[in-house]
C-alpha cells in the first residue's frame, strides 16, 4: 500500500499502512512540513511524518472520531470538521472545539474554508459562520482536576500562571506541570499570591512557602503566636500579613512580629480568633480587616470600624481587595458586595438572578473592574454599578466558581468545580437594532420601542446582552436585559430615541441605534378645530382618550409583568437545578441516584453527593428541607448549598458539619426559619455508612430480602433558636450495606403527599413499596416511588417538594 504522485507518476510506499487498513478515509491533506493527514470514519485524525504515525481521537480532545474535513490556516494551524463540531490544534497541543454553543449555526460541519484575510469560514447543515478565536477554552483534563476542594490562582512576576489545590501546578507554554520541591508541605493549599518584592507565596492551614524562582522555602509561624492561618495577604514591601488564632502578625521575610496595641490591632476584640477572617494591605500601606460583624480600617494605629449602619453588607466579611483605581471591595458570606471610594460605601445592586451570595474571592481586573467568584452565583464582572453574570450558559465549565485570575496575555482564568475555564475576552462591540420603531405618535399615546442586538462572534448569547437608552440627548439609563421601553407622557413635537447594547465583556456599541419620531399635537390645539367644536365636546374627547390610554397602558404593563415573572421563575428553576448533582455515581459496585421535584418552579428541597478523598473511596451525601415554599424556600436552599460546601472543607465528620451549620444558620435565619438535614459518608470498600441527622425524616435501610430498618435519630432541625435546656445536638448512627442492600433518604413531601380526599400517603405505604421492590436498581426504585405518588395524588395539586436519594450496593 502507498500513495501515487499524479505529477510524476511515482508510487511511494508508506510504512505500517495497517493504521488505515480497517477504517474508511474521508479526508486527506498535506501540511507545509510534508506531513500527511488522514481523516477517518471512526478512527480519528491520523498524521504520517518521517515513517511515524500519530493518532488523535476524542480522548485527545477531538469533538468526534469521525473527521470529514481537514484544512490548514495561513500560520500552519490544522483545522478539522466533524459531525460534532469544528476544532483546531493550538500552539500548546490542545484541541479547541467550536460547536453551536460557541456560535456555529449547527454542530455538523460540512466544509471549512480559509479566506485570504485569514478568517475561518465554517459550513454546517444549519448555515455558514465566520469564526473569531476569542472565547472559551476548557481545561477538564489538567492534573489537579480530581483534587478535593477549591482551586486558587496566582500570576508570577515572569507571567507564569500557578494553580494551587492539593498540590501546586504551573501552566507553561500550553502544558501543565506539577511543581517540585514541596514534599514537606502539610495540607491543601488555600492561597497563592506574589508579594511586593516579586516572591511567590503559597499558604496551607499550617505553613507558608516562599519561592524565589528556584527554591521553595517552608516557613512556620512562631508557636508562641498561635498555630493555624485564618487569612494571609502580601505586604507592599515584601513579606506577608497573617491572621492566626492569636491575632494579626507580620512576617518581613526573616522574623515574625505580633502587632502591638500602639499599632491599633492587639485589642480589636476580646476574642481575636473570631474577630478577623480576611485581610488586605492597600496601596497606601493601610490595613483592611474583614471581620464577623463588619470591616476594620487601620491607618497609622488609628482604627475605624464600618458596619451595616455605614452601608456595608451584614454578616461575616469573607474577602477584601483593592482594585487598580484604589477602591476597596468587600464581600459578605450571604448578603452581597460593596465598594468604598474613600468617602462612602456603595452596595452593588443585585437582582433575582444574582444576589452575590457566597463570594469568596475578589479579583481586580486590568480593565479597572473586578471579578467576583462565587460557588452559588458563578462569576460576576462589575464596575460597582452595572454587572454581568457568567454561568454555564455563558461558557463556564461550572457555575461553582472558586477563583478568577488574568494572565500576562490578558486571558481570564476561572477555577470551577468542573475544571478550569480560560476566556479570551471579545474586544468587538455588539450591534444594536431597533425593531419597527414608531415614526408618528398620536396625541396621548405611549411610544413603545423594542430593540435587540447581536454579538459579532456570538460569544455573548442574545439573551445575555444588556441595553441602555436615552431620550432627547438626556442621561443614559442603567444597563439591563430589558429589551423594550414604554415612553409615557411625551410632549407634542419631534423627539429622538437612542439605544445601545453591551456584551458580557462590557463592550458597548459606540454607534447607538437611533429613531427620530414625532408626537402629534392634540386636535384641540389646531386652529381649524377651534371653529368646528365647542368646549363641551373637547372635554368629552379628552376625557375619553385619557381613559382609553390609561386602560391600554394597564394592559401592556400587565402583559409585560406576567412575561417577566414567567421568565424569572424559569431562570430561578434552572439555577436551583444546576446546584444539584448532574450525574449518578456508579463506582465499585455502588450506585447513588437522587431526584428532586419542586412543587412550584422552585422549592426548598436539596440533595447532594461528592467525593471526600482523591482515591474515590469515601463518598459524602446528604438531603435537606428548608422551611418555606417557592422562591423563599429556593433562596434559602441555595444559601444552604453554599454554606454546606464551605463547612465540608473544614469539618471532619457529618455530625461536625451539622454542628457548624447550626451555628451559622442561627445567625442568618429568622426565628421562624429552620432546616432539616441528614448527612452521611459511605465507605465504598467496606459498605459502612456514618449518618448524622437534624430533624429530617428517618432514612430506611432495605435488605435484598425486603427487610426494613428505620434508622431512628431523634433530633431538632438546624437554625432554630431554642431555650438553653433544649437539646439541639444532632444524632449519629452507623449502618452497613451488604450486597443487594440499599439506603433510602426522602423528604416529608413524600409521606405528606395528599390526594383529593385529604388522605396522606404516609410511611406505611412507602414501606410496602420498598419491600416489594427491594431488588430493583436505584433508578428504578425512584421512578417507582414517584409513579406511585402521582397515582395516589391523582387530580390533587402537589403542595410540597419531593426529594429522594437512594444508595444501592449491587
């Protein structure tokens, strides 16, 4: 086997042609270096050069193993087309994929053309697209992907990107490498930064590590000053500031020093361990300390405490940062974000889609704005007034975001629970369009303007564009996603309406869409009408017209309100469902499956499961029911999700997590609110389960023979403020799952389900069902229970959320 040169008629034999013997070749091309490239029907992309074969498949990052188009760009970059999208191989050897999600009309690629200007044109079954190379690149196979906990970033003086988690990693020339020389490190890395002298620092709960570009030095705090770091930040003149159990300390690179009372920090509170939890040294040398009840500013030994009365969010201040313009930014655990310009505090205005909950990192970007990282709301880009939110729909690998950074090339990096995301911001402004704008408006009529926009490279979905408008050269309105404006009480004469669009990268259309229109004068103001009509007729006409227009405005406003409420409820539902595990766990003979059915668009039930170790031997799981229905319960459930992930990183056992949650919830919830919660761990090697319960319905252990064991753990719900004599301690128990056994967790929405006759479903019916289907899989059992609930309820409305979590040992 070989190849025929049609120009010379020579036949060239290629070694090891068996690589192509069992596959169909759909495309073939030769690159400038003489290498031959072959696209196959199911064998991926193959490259032949100097007698050697190289194969690329989906495991290497291709969108599909069927490659039907091969093209080479002007710089030699190879582009391929597949039924699942287009892709090119970057300088680091990574494949970057383009699908409908990145802006293609359709993911099935028919052809690719490289234009004379270097543009990439992609023909699909749904149309043609011209691709830009800005946008998202996901790193889901980086070495730290399976590390436990949150990843954090730092950018070295040389532009090197570092990522910390269970180990330390660096991204160099398009490839990931594990940092060496850290064998003595104890614990997971919780912070990374560069000090004023260019040294890279890494922080664990009990150690500091300093890197001078060649060697890592381990630095331990003086034992007399208390072990354990609560927070650490870089010092402007080199070294670090640190908050330990004994208060605020300074390390200058050689010696640890506890700050004296003359410096204003020794007696900030009688309990220094609970006092300060975050720290930042500003560019003017002053210190900002985030505390459990506000933020402290220390300048030359003088203290100034800011609390909620000064306009800052309430609750613990979990992050403090200074942007490149000198403004101070703070975030509260559950009550939002604020910024300080030296004169006054301003809260960043939230909305139903984002309340800035759980923000644990604030990153000052090069554009003067900041990025907020939240495991609840995703990533938020804001200047303190307007903001845009990034979620999975905008390109993030996951909505649970732990940190944000910007590298030397301006690329933005996001650490999420589903890998790292790299975003090349789009610099092109969107285009703004007015849709059938009015030209003439009758007297007393309202002017309705509808508009839309489109991003040049489709990096911003149409629904994520924001708009600002103005009338008659007045002030521009704040940007929002509202794409229509109803102008009322317009005076007679000529008016000018302008609107402009803004994309997710804060690019604003500089050539706003404009419409000049005229509001006609009332008939009674025209001279010819004065002689034809009397005053009485004029009053009747004006009164009738006013009533008609008022009714019309009411109908328009009512329709708009209903549409907006439906949209917001659906967005809230998608947001809540995004917090739940997406895929079941099937490992080592176990399967773990959960299902949540809210009674409304959203609800207060919640379940989760996650790995607690690197070897995937210990699985954490839990179910909870937050008091309140619909939006009230959903907001509290999302707050609980953030707090649960926060507490799991610090606590060791399920009962420790419940104790910590109870303390935090008592501070955050009102007296009428509470949470029932059942948490546990599963050892996949032994089948042992450790359970802790706080007021949640008792779980069932079901043997393969149908024997039932109700695991009774009598306790009160979390977050309730009760008299001291009441025992609020959670209860713990242990169980063992043999082969064929299963554990069933459920919410009270199952047993409290009512039919039209007012009868309850109750535990007795559930137990009969569990015995009859003891041998079923976890998926089948959940489907069976839900089908039986629907049959029992019949025509009656569902009044409570239904949640089931089943662990089955096969």
